[in-house]
């Protein structure tokens, strides 16, 4: 077994380093330093330790000669790093003591760290878990992302309404864990035109950009758990080249040169706050190209510096595209090969299409990216030509496979015909990649069946499944120290590196003493959350109540409004049915709505108004509490997840590609109430039908209902409880004196046609909740189910996901240091 401490640690020199940073980096003294200054100085001192290993890893000849995966993602939702890195390098106790001797509590200092919120939700968090698992298992990797100045907006509530504020995550002092790499900066062009030059009878095409900006990389160390391997997460920041674009200025491209001034500072200014929805904004496309171009060049730089030939690129590098957001990397690599390296098209295409692989995260039509041909033409004229050429050759293949079938060509074409022609990024990805994967078994089946059936026929080995996972280091060991200790006491501590070992816990599921210990940990975690809610929201929670949790982005397909209707039904019954009894429940929500998503914001408002009334209504005798925690982010999830009894995973079947919060909560001993959607299906397979509450329509039933002409009024009229619950939204019950303020949800569910079948699933959902209520009354039975959830979800470690990618797609070897 490996030692738990790898990095050379000498307490006295560490303390000296902290003190040195206090004075020389943050210009303060031991006597005067604030907690924040102490945290920053400690962070810098720790980062020095990992930077050393980062540079060592970078120089390691065995790694330079091994195959690497380059994970390209516009989002990396890493969360706070200090506590997690201390666990990875095995110095948590040592640093607690070292800081204690300096009069500082490590726990308090860790609270000073702002979350780097460089992602929206699931997709960005997945990228962060994957980097953790790559480093832990020592697979050579570089994560490539963007260094946004502002991460996802900060959320607050004003009279129940969501308010957004900018998130300057770096603060004025900078983020202690990142290091600038000015030696690795790149120049990136936009706009301009294509020149044609004759070269020995060959026609060469060359892009002359009208504007050039600088891409400055910042490295964040990803520290491998129990290893001294440190791989970089490389985030590009856009800077203006001063003085701006003189060349275009002198060429007379005065207006294009102006773009440099207007746009350069803007490109990485802010993360787009939409998830599962695309908006074809120029600046977003500029972000995408900026990210792809800088990353591709850095990959080629590493490859060439290691002395490898261009033809051997796929032998040493694979490029994983996290959704279609970095698709433009494909034509960019083609452009470099053909225009800059003078390679022939066919050879370039063979190399290129053996290098890229693409992960699809959604089937929602509104989330499938398309970009207008005219925008690409203007911003990236040479790339548009290359896309035409890729499409031209691809359509030849289509015609060879289906001669004379024009509809096949129309459907598969990378260019969508119409008044405004659009480029379909997903089609470009499938054509230009050697592997395409969905993120859960059900989702991958639907990708084959509904999204890309013809591609599947054309390229029968290209489509794969890799079920998502979460890192057990952050999502159990770090966030739930109580449960972690309990597990370690029973089965030893290697589970955090090999989550399948958790299965051994199931032998204690019937053990009364273990059940009591398990439930005592849960109770303490609920108390920690209750304290947070008391301190920050002034709401008192009873930890004997069932903590029922739905935490995820706000979206109609995720159906927070179904949860809300259930709460309304309980409220109605408590007030109107003298025989109705229920175990006290605390409903916990946390969610951000995209600022432009009106209905999502209205649902937040409605839940907040309902909470206000219910929490203060003496008639219901504290049976019901509703809390909507503001500003959901990774560090909040770390407090909420260990405290969950019930995990709400209630999307309309077929809509949630995977989900990962479902995995985190099951791992922490929550029981899932969920539909047959995404990874819920596989969680059920692992934990067994008796340890999960599955309800509602399945994918084929959803399809049939839509096909037969779904009418929400049928359900409304047939179910008095549903009707009564809905009617609570149209009076002034929750907005005294202001009738109809919560109507939007009501209207969307009835006159709006209820696109996500909330009403159709309501009765089954209520029934599943009744079963949960009955089960909770039997605490031993509940404890057994909770323990089995923790014990049986080892499959959902992101270590396993990464091994699936490695074995089935990337074909890498790990390099042990
Ligand atoms: C696209 C174009 C323009 C602006 C923004 C976007 C954009 C940004 C983020 C589109 C989609 C996203 C994020 C999608 C996402 O988080 N999807 C989730 O991915 C998880 C990881 O695979 C899955 O578990 C979830 O089911 C899926 O919804």
C-alpha cells in the first residue's frame, strides 16, 4: 500500500512559508492578519508544494512518451480546492496542527475560500470529477477550459424573486491555487479573409485574421489522491494585444481593428448562465473558438516538443469534446494541418478523425447547438470553407450508402438547409470523431435510437455508453467525515480509491448497532445543515423530520414544480383532512434559474412564497417546512448532500441524460424517489427495487401519451387532490391581497399544455411519497435501506467512468510516479 503522505512536508518550513506569504504577498502581519489573509497565505504555501509536482509531472519523460487525454470543456465546476487538496496529498491533520500552532483553525480558514463557479451544473461538475479521477489513477491528462473573470452569477432572493449579482471568484487578491504560464501564451485570430496563393501549381488557402488576441494560460493543479502526480487544469484568459492589431490597422481594416479593443477584454469576461439551452450569440462562439484554438495549439506544441511526428498525433493524444461546445476544434485542427503544415486533405482528415471523441449530454432539441452559417462565415471564414469540404465528402459517403435517398442526405448533412442556413455542431462532431458516447445506459440507447439512428447504421461501432460517476473523495470522504470514519472503521480506508469495496458494508445492514451509528451520523449531518439554515435564513428545522432534497438547476424538465404540487397537496390535506397524518418533513430546494428563463424564475418565486406561508402557519403544527437555500454551489452541496434522507430525481422520463446528484445522495445514504430516467435506472439496478422509490411514466409511455394527444385537463378534472393543489396557486393564499401572483406555473400546466407531463405523473408521485412516509416510521427498516444505498453504489465512482473511457475509447496506460 502507498504511504498516505507523498509530498515532502516539514512543519516548521511550512509555517515559515505561510508567514512569508502573509508579509510579502499580502502585506500584512501576524498580529493584524484577517482570516482571509491567513487563508490566502496558507493557500499559497500549499500551492508551492503542488506546483513543484506539477512541473515535475510535466517534465516526466515517461509521461511525455505516453498517450494523454485532453479534456476540452467550456466549464469546470471545481469547487473549493484547499480542503480537497489537503486530503489528496494526505496532509489534512498535519496542516490542521501547523495552523493551530499559528493560532488559526483550519476549518474556519477553509470557509474563507470562494467557490470557483466556472460552470453551470452537471456538465461542468462532471468535468471536475473526471479530472480528479484521472489524476488519482495517474492517467496522463490535461484539462482545457476558460478562465472566466466572472463565474456563474451569485443568487439572492428579494421578496422571493431571484436576483443575480456578478461573481468575481478571484477576488482582488487572485486565487492562491493558480499559476500564470506566460511562456505558454498563444495568439488567436478572428474575422478577416481567406487569401489564395499558388504554390507549384497547387492552390493554397490562408486565413488572414482581422483581429488577434492573446490567450494567457492559468494552471490549476489537479492533485492525484494518494499519488504525487499533479496534472494541470489549464484555463485560458483572453487579453488584448497592445497596441491592438496594428497589422489590420495598417491594412486599412480600421473597423475590424476596432473589434480588438471592444471584444478582447470581453471574450472570457463571463460564463454564459444557460444550461440545456443554447443561444446563438456571437460572443459565445468567440469563446468557443478562443478555447478550442488555444487548446489545440497547446496540444500540438506539447506533441512536437516531445519530438513526435504529426502523423503520430492519435498515438499520443486524444481530444475529448465535452458536449458540442468545443466542436470548432475539429475544423481548427484541419486548418492547421492543411494550411499551416502543408498536409494533404485526406491525410489530415485521417489523423484528425482518429483524434477526436465526443460526449453527448442531452437529447433536448433546444439544447442541440447550431450556429448560423453567416456568423461563422464572418467570424471564422476559413473554418466555414473547411466545414463545407468536410460536409461535401461526408455526403458522398451518405449517397454511397443510400443511393438516391435525398431525405437521408438532408437529415444527416452538417448544414441544415433553410432561409438561414445553420451548422449542426452535433453532426460535425459525429462525423469528425472516432467515438461518440452518451452518459447513462438509457440515454445512450436513446442517442442510438432517436438522435443518431442513421449515423449508427453508417458507423455501427462509433456509438458508446459511458455512465457518469462522481468522485468519492469530494462527495463522501471530504463532505461526510462522520460517515467516512464509520466506513473506515468497518472496512479500512482504501474504499476512497476503490469504491466497489463499499459493498462489504452491506453485511452490516441488519446490524442494529451499525444502524444506530449510521443514523446518528445522518442526524449530526442534518443538524449541521439545520444550523446553517438557522444562522443564514432564520428558519428552525427539526432534525427528526424527513429531509427531502431537490438540488439541481431549475428547469421544467427536472420538474421542481411537481415537487411543489406535492407540497401543496400535503398542505391542503393537513388543513382539510382531520384524519390525515404525516411524518414531519422538511423540503429543501436549491437551484439557480437562467436569468432569461422566465418560467423557471416564476417557479422559484412560487416556492419561496409557499415557504413563507407554510413555515409560519400555526395550523400545520410544524409538520411541514419548506426552505429554498440561496446561491446553490458546490460548497452548499457539500453541506446539503450528507444531510439528505430523500433524494428527488423526478425528471420526465427520457429528458435527464444521466444526473449526478442522484449518485451523490445515494452514496451518502439517501433514498431516491425517482422516475425511470437517466442513471436512476442503473441506481435501481444496483441497490435493488426495494431500496428505491420508482414511480411514473416510462419513456415509451411518455411517447405514447404525447402521440395520443395529451390533455392535462383530463387529470385535473379526475383527481380532486390534484385540482385542490393546483387551485392554491390562483388565489391569494400565499400572496395575501395579491390574487394570481403565482399563476404562471398553473397556466403552463393547464392552458400551456404541460409539456413535461407533471399532471400525468402527480398521482403516482404522491403515492410513492406515502410509501416513503410509511417506511420512515420504521426507523430500523429505513436505516437498512439507507445503508444499502451507500453500500451498493460503488459503480458510480468517476474512477470507474474514467476506466470505461480508458478501456473502451481512449486506450491509455496509467503512468505511476
Ligand atoms: C450552450 C450554448 C450556449 C450557451 C450555453 C450552452 C450550454 C451550457 C451548459 C448548454 C448546456 C450546458 C450544460 C448541460 C448539462 O449540464 N447537462 C447535464 O450533463 C450532466 C453530465 O453528463 C448530466 O448528468 C445531466 O443529465 C445533463 O443535463
